[in-house]
C-alpha cells in the first residue's frame, strides 16, 4: 500500500503515545503464569503484541479484551500452561519468539515456535546456545540458527552466563527459563540494556537481583496477578519527538511516556545535539517512571553516538539518523552492529532510504556517518517491511521538498497503530 506525505508548516498540540511494546509483551507473559487476575490498561494492540496474546490463548490461558487498550488475564499459574495443539506463530515478533523459547524450555510439554518469512531470517542461536547450557532440549531450523524452534520440555539448571551482546531479549529468555530451573542463574551483561523484565518480575512477586551489570535470577514457586497501566512507548514517541524538532515553529507535548533510564538514550543524544526537550509530570507505575515530554523546534549540531549508549537507543537509530541529516556538522554512529539483525539490516536500509532523499550518509561495518545539514527532496520510498523505517520515511516527508510516497506504510502498525492519523492531527 502507498501513502503520500507533503511538507508540514508546523506541528502543534498534545499526543497520546501507544503503550510500550516491550512492556506489553512481558505483562502478557507474566500475567499468564501468575496466580489470579492481571488487569492491563494502555496495552499496545499491535500485531506483535497480539502474537504474544494469541500464543498464551493457544496454551489455555483465558485472556479477554474488554476495551481498545485493556486486557484481563486469568492467570494459569506457574505450571498451568497447556500443550499447544499446533505450532505457535510469533508472526513478525522477535520478542515473542525469543522470550517464549525461554519460558517453554522448562515446561513439561513439547512445543514448536515459528513465524513469518521475515522473522524466519532473524537469528535464534543467541538464545538457543545458552538455553542448551541450562539443559534445554531445543533445536532450530536452517543452519541451527533460525525458526522454527522445536522445544522438548526439560529439567533446567541455573546458568552462569556472560552475554556476548547486550540484548534484552536474550537475558529475558534466560530469566524466564530460570523461573522453572532447579537453581538460580547469574547473567552478566556487557552493558546495561532495557530492564523491563526485571522490574515487572519483581512487581509480580518474583525474586531477582541486579548489581552493576550482573543479574541474579531465581526459580519461582508463585507469581501474583497485578494491575498495571503501561507507559507510552518512548521508541514510538521518538518519531513525533524528532518531527517536533525538525518541522519549523513546532511545539509538541507527548503524554505519559515511559522514561526508564535503560531506554532514554535518545533524550541524552538529542540534548547533546542541542535539542529543546524537557520532561514534566513525572509519576511511577509498576516500577516504571513516566512523564510528559515537551519538544520545540531546535537548531541541532552533530554528535558521536557509541559505546554503552547504543543499547539504550538501538531502536531509535533510524530516526536519529534522520535528525542528523538536518544537524550542523558530522554525526558518527558506531558500535551498533546489532542493527544488522533487526527486522531488516538497518544499517543498509537506513542509508538507502535517506540517500534516496539526498542525505549525505554512508554506512560502516558497525553504524553510519552522516554529514549535515542537507536539504531533503521527496521521492518514492520503501519501508522494507520495517515499521521503524516506515515511520522514519513519514517524518522525512514532513521536511522534504515536494511530495514523498511510502510503499508499505502499513508496517507502522507493528508498534504505533494510528501513527499517520496522529501526524495529521498535529499539523496546522
């Protein structure tokens, strides 16, 4: 499907950001294996999160949807899941596939996890290897790296594991597997990455300890249902934030956005670049900090983004790259090899997309180099089946001369249903 975007004169107003995708996934998982009911509000009704919801329905968990962003889970208890009668389809969701692999490795039944054509190209060996060290009987498809995953229920032992890459999905899979293990697991991160699993597990009554970059996860006897209002997703807010910075004479208020310190790297980078961004109305829900983000059009300057900052903004790099095309000077992004194994190879696809608009950008082995400011000219762009590329293309269209056409714009629904309608409402 195609969508046309024309330049915006100004963006003004308040916007509600959809619930955090990472937290929505994890609330379903923990609510399903808890005792009692879990009530979720501001749940992200995106394709990815619905894949997780459907997976647990497939395993006998009673999950109802009484409102557009409300979910009620009648927990089955830690050992109450039922064998799925057919393979679990994770759709396009790497989070669903990888976290469920950890959870299912310690069950008393066998299961199979598959996904769509795109997900079947994303590596699974990063979770298969450590789960096998815990005693999991798990095998992958082609080259032992890809879906489908065939999992036979096994008895697990805790693991002492040094993660080669800072990955929230890997550590979450190991934490979930450890809930069913005979002994604790010690997980060492090379850098701190998003800690939603740790915070939520504590909220549901699990035991987990963090000291520096090391996490100690413990087996569980019981978890307990919770009432949770899910924060707005800062990875989704990033696109409106950037639009507010780049479109002339703009001011936006992004309401109740999650401000977990493991996720706010984009705020740090934009402040380094000179952005006029502030935060108000701080509050706390389920261990997660939320607040309103106020954004005003800003003069930006280039910066260097590397090291421990990368895991805190890995999903926001496509839109940061767009901002860098309008910044004075050179922006260098490095240590971001993880971009290669996202929904697309985001080093290649971001460079391709922005180059087509006239950006001065080159890819490197672990990131990209962007020279600015460069005026952009509208063109026909491909989303490459990647939700973050679809939204980056739309924001680029707001500042590019002439019209911009996006092929595959509907992929934005993966993480931000109604994104384009929200953009239209803010234009004046």
